[in-house]
C-alpha cells in the first residue's frame, strides 16, 4: 500500500517534471533540435502521454525499490543481581578453592586483574559462587537464561510490542552453542509465531553485537514483509572458563564478565517518532586472509587438553593494523569534505615523499558527536585511541564501561550507549559511531543518528552508580 507521503512525493515529482518541460520550451526554443523534439511531443499526443507514463512509472518504481529505513526502537541491558558482584575477595576465594591452579598461576591472574582496568563491581556467572568450582552445562544455560530473559522482558515492557509481532529473532553468542539453539529458547519461552525467522550467530567474538545489528538491518531493508527484528547479544563466560596454566589463555578468566543486551529494530516508518535512533550507515570488514589476524584470538586445547581462548601478543598490533584498513573504507562515507580534502592531501604528500612521511589520520570527531568504542581491554582501548588520536573524554565511556562491567564481549557497546544516556549527553540529531572487533579478524561499524534527546529510563544499568563516574584513574 502506498503511503500518503509517497503520493505527495509523486505529485511533487510530476509538478517538477511539468515545470522543467515548460522551462525547456521557453529557454531552448531557439535551438533547432530542441524545437523539433518539442514540436513532436506537442503534435503527437499519444507519444507525450506514453513518455509521461514511463517517467511516472520510473519514479514510482524508484520509490518502491529504495531501501527501507531502519530504526532502533529501544534496547535493554542486563544488570545481574547484587549478589553476583565479582568483588576482588570473591574472585580470590574462588581461585584458592580451585584445585587446578598452582600458586604461580593464581599470582599471574592476580597481576593481570589488578592492571586490567576492571573495578570491584563487575558480575560473574553463577558457578563462581558455588562450592563446586567446575563450570557445567547447567550453569551455562542458567547464565544464558538469566541474561536473555531479563533483557527481553525489560525491552518488551518499554516498547509495548506484542511478542507475536516479532518477525525476526537474531541471537549472537560467541562460544556457547546450546541445542536446541538459544533462538529456539526464546521462541519457546515467549511463544512466538510459527513463521518467525530465527538466526543464531556464533564464533564471531566480541564484534558480533555490531555484526548482528548489521545482519538484522540488511533483512529489514530488503523486505517489506517483516517489520520487527529482535536482536539478542550475549556471551557465555561459564564454558569459556579456562582451568589450565597457559598464560595467553588465562587472560580471559581475568577480564570477561557477565552481560547481555536485547534490541528491537524496525523498518516501519510510523515508528520513527518513538524510535531512539536511525541507522544511517554500516560497514563490515574481514581480515581473516592474513594468518596473524586469523589466529590473534583463537580457541584451542593446551598441551594438557584444557580448552581455552588464547589472546596472543599480536592481538593489539593486529587490531591497530586492521583498524586502519577499516577506516580507509569508512572515512569517505562519513567524514565531512574538509577532512577528506586534508586526508587526500596527506596521502598525496606521502606518495610524493616515497614513504618518508605517512598520511595523517582524519579527525573522526568531526563526523560524530559520540563514539562507542570496542572495550576489549585496557590495551585495546589505548590502541584505538592512538590510531584515531582520540582525547580522553572521547574514550571515557569505553574506559568506564570496562571498569564497571568488565569485558561483557559483544554487548559492551550497548552498555556504553547506556552510559551516554545516563549522563544525558545525547541530543536529537547527534551522530554516534559504534565500532567493535571480533575474532577472525573482523571489524564492524554502525553509524546512528539520534531521533530523540537522552532519556533517563528506570532500567538503565548505570542508574545506581552514575554519580561516581567518570573515575579519575582506572
């Protein structure tokens, strides 16, 4: 069905076409060729009508085939109960009870934790608080259900969307692939309609939150039959727990924590007035053809048979190199003309100097008022800041999110988003950039335009601690 807005656009297009025809007739009537064409159209009514119909059909088809807009109606971040806080004493007690770890291994993890940038209020999975220190499938399912159901319940409560109107469910969980799938868990729990389309993304690491939004947006833009996409972004820290003594694998025990986000997207233009943001651009790049990038973060067994995710020493370097490649594609699409001219000039000068000088990094703060930067760890945040030459206030949300919630993997960019709202820093019309990295090695960017001013919502995970942030040191 054609909307009133489309009908008005067609009317306006026809009026413009008629005005242009009259203008051409008046100004170009002295040119013989134009005069002949106009005379032909005026004397052959059937030809004129045919051409007018073709023009109108072209405009109509253009309107019908243009991509649908994608709006983020709202989102909700899971905040575990207070008794799940992973205080330093709780973490140390768990390690001392665990018979797999030697004193040397415990001391190594203690040092990593103390310089990780994590605070004393992050949240741990249920098994950390049990007497039995063994992570089990039952505990992993419990962790997944708590985060998924809590965030979806909060989201549905805020958006007032009937679960039966959900057309797409996308769940991303990097390293926990339960059977039946987590998307099936949601369909069963919320009694979704039989023709709902479900997708499960796994093995994509910390960048999968951004990538899952990208996936949902592409489906919504391409189809007029679906209107609401539920995206659930989570991770299982339970079965990612590493019990060996390989130091590159022990790092994940120290920095990864519990977190989950649910987001509702739509292509329904009538929801624009209530939506928080509109997705205006997105980019995904995959750098897995390079072996070092491919193996920078890798799940495997150690020499004793324990499974873990090894974060290699190459990880920070790989992130920096691949980020530069990603930015060369993104920059022309988002930067203002002034920055593009300066960047093109620096590239030309670098080429003329035969490598003696390097191109300058464009100022991305000229394109975006706010940035949600991948919070993979303290070193990763610092590397992104170096590459983009960002000031401390720009990386503040990333640093404070790492301190308060730890690395919740793919969902953490939405905890940063909640930080901006809790601080009431966002205004209608502002542009926001989300960027995240994932294993493989993948980088994803989302560019949002805010449709509303910051809203202080009851379920914002920062509500009880916002007055303490930002911290002077982290």
